[in-house]
C-alpha cells in the first residue's frame, strides 16, 4: 500500500540540483507578495505564525543570531527558513537562556526543585507524544463500541458469515487507504489540526473553516456523545439484573435512560479532567486502555476457538453448528444496496484513523512516527476485528448475531452465563472509555488549532488556565534518592507538565458534548457524520492528489502509492451518493448546515481585518497562486 523506505529521511539529498520545498517554505513563499523575488530564507518568523499562528511565535531557533541554531546537527541552509527536521523538532533545552516572566535567567540559577515552571509557548513547541502514544490514539478511537455492536448490521445485510468477513476485511483496507493518505499529508505539513490545516493550506481558508465549523460544533462532540451514551448503557448492563436472552437488557424506561445519561456525563467529566490535568496522564491512560482492548478482543477470539473445538460452554447453551454443516456463503445477499449498507457499517466501526493527525505538531518525531503508527495500528485492528467476528460466528447462530445490538454481552452470557455477561459488559465499557479519552484529547487540539488560526475566538487557542502564564508546571519528587522507584514513578508518570494543556478548548468541547448527550438525536448525528465526515475526507485526500500534481517538489518524508488516494476518493464518492439517495432530506439538512458556515466565515474570518484572509497576505497558503514559480 505504501512505499515505506522514504519516510525515514527528514532532509533531502544535498546532491540534488535543487532542494525540495517543504511545507513551511511554501508558507513563506505563499505569504509574500506576487512581485516579491525574495528567497524563502528572508521570510520572518511572523510570516509563518501569521498563517498558522503557532510553532515559532517570537523565537527563531535557527536564526543566525541565535547560537542554538548553529549546532553541527543543524547547519545553516540556503534558501530555506526552516526544515521539517528543525522547525518542528527543536526543544527547549537547545536555548542557552530560558525565558521567564521577568526576562532572562541563566540556566544555572537556583530554583525550587519541587516546582519547576517549564518553558512557555504553545503545544507545538512542547513535544511529548511518542510512537506508542500515537498508536493508542488511533487504536483507542477505532476500537470503541463498533466491533461489539456493528456485526448485527453487517451480518443482516451481507447475508452469510463468509460475506460478513469479506465486508470487515474490505472496510478495513479502505479505511487503511485513507489513513495512508493522511500519513503523507501529515509528513508534509506536520502541524496540529488535521484536515483543518490541510484544507486551509491546499484549498484556502474557507474550506478549512467549514471543516472546523462542522467538526467543532457537530462531528467531534456528536461522536463523543454517542460513545459516552454507549459507555453509560453498558455500565448499567453490568450492574442491572440480566437474563441470558439475545439482548439481555432493553433499557427503555425513562429512569434507565436518565441513569445512562448521568453516567455518561460523569465519564465525560472525568476524561476532560484527566486531559486538562496533564498531556502525559491522558496519553498514558490511552496506552493502558489500548493494551486492555487488544487483550479483550484476543480473549474473545480464544474463547470462541476453544468453544468451537470442545463444543462445550459453562451454560446449557449449545454452540452454533451451522459453520460445520452449511456453506459459509450460503444465503449471501446479491443486492448491491445491502452490500453498501454493510460496508458503511464496517467503515463506521473503523472510523478514527485520522485521530493522530490532529495532534501531529506535538509528536517528538512526526515525520517518522506517523507512518509507523498508521501502518501498525490498521493491520492490528483489522486482524482483531476479523478474529472477533470469526469467534462470534463459531459460537452464536446467524440469527442471534443479526438480532443483537450487544453482541459481546450476548456472547458472554451464552458461554459463561450471567458472570460472562457482566465481564463482557465491563470490557465494552472500558473500551468506550478509552475511545472517549482519545476523542476528547484530539477534539481539544482541534479547537485549540482553530483558535490559533483565528477560526474561533483567540481564547480557545491558549494553553493553561485563562489569564495565567502559559508555562508547564512540573512537580518533581523531593526524595533524597531521585533514582528510587517512587521518584521515577512520580516524575515520569504522575506529575509531569501539569496544566500545560488547552484547558479552555477542552472545556468548550466537553460542554458541547454534554449538550448532545442530553438532547442529541443519534440517528441524525450518524447521518450527519456520514455525509459531512466523508465529504471532508474526500476533499482532504483529493488535496493530496492536487499537491502531487501541482507541487511535485514539495518535501514529502513519506509517500504513499498514488492509487491509494484515488481508491479512497472513489469509495468516498460512492458512500456519499448512497446517502443522497437513501436519506435525501437529511442530506439537504447537512448541506444547509455546511452552507451556513460561509456567511459566518465571511463575517468572522474574512471581515476581521478589512482586507480579509486569503489574498496573498498574512498567511495565505493557497498554493495555486504560487504554482509555476521557480
């Protein structure tokens, strides 16, 4: 699917007659006037921050006047202001002076070891996300509740166990094509914001704003609300008296519904608090829950295989025998519309593969780790889903799978009885909690990036508490033995860079999510997600093809096969056309909401400075105005 050998190199070969242009050089080039003939090295840092308003505001680590920029590892380069390997990877310890509120203080001056105020700035300067953290972000959001509920819709529309497995495999591969396309875009433009940044840089501010308009106000909080509600439902199922029927607990009474919502709100509040408290705590939580999810799916797979081989359970239930006596493809549906519905359900279960791109600016090594994360996470998730689906098929009859929306709980109840149903309900709850944590983490960064870009009020683009000095608070152990186990745990896991998070953005996202939990119509949200989400997926991946044609010299640390984005664009158009014909009224409503963002953009973004953004000044990244320049 991809050509991996190219993403390990962060700089272009010096033997080439002309250096490839990286994304920040294009920013400087596009922000210059059409008559300017300056080399990109003459662009000031403000030219970059005017477009993105992050990363290098106020300090240039590669300036000739800054000793930190003249290290052997970072030699001065010609005709480039910044390179991918330097502009995004510099760390605070490169600077000989550390900035404080009163000016400059030498590095050797005394300070309180228990209370260390780290370097100020923004999230992109404060890189803390590792390869494992990125992996947990993607896996954490993909493996939510889909594999524990979607098999019903896929089995119903595919018509046979063999066809269901094919749908799962095809859906996973198609999601992989989208993820690989985003890996190339992320390598070229390694900034926080995901599709918001890519659309702005390729097609102009309007498209980036419309993505923000839909994602911030509907897509992200709406999907998080669905995850939170499912978490609440499974918690209730875990502690409510159950039967061993196909769907153990209908949960239809008014009291049960509001108990679900209350638990959902508590989970949302807890996740938001963790993410506000510390980036490291939030990512470590995701890491733990990722391993928990893989262990849970592996346990389901092993249980199914053991039951199939021994033909015994701990209850009176007799395992399914159809897979032994009938063809795996008997009863396969031949209607293309049903296959489309099944494929749509599978893609919904794999959604979340773009999660890491929202926080790419905080990666320690984004151009290396993003492709590794994607090409590790996707095959692992696909394999886990196939094994879990196979296990369901070996134990449960097709009719049971097709009729149950809580297939994992049903599986546990049939094999282990009420105890099994309780355990599986808790497992699904934990999986949903991990997905909610990943969604909250990335949604906060999207709101933060929108605030930095000027798409939302500037207060949402701040770090830390509003009105406070945006500097990470580091609590360190005062133990006389800093190498002790207790000190290492406190310093590395628990108390690290406290409150250096986009707190205002996280709180804003949580309030919107809480509103959808209380009032949202989930069928409507799912339709909106399908139409608006895949419209922007399509435009973003199409932008990759546009850049391949119009900017062939753009530095791409990672390149995917050109067939990969083409396949994904075709699939996106197919799904969008299906939505138009299947739900025309809801589709029109989605188009109307997206269109309503145009006048908002005109007044809020374009009308801010009189001239507006996107005229070749103050951060215009629209590459087509500069195409053809040598």
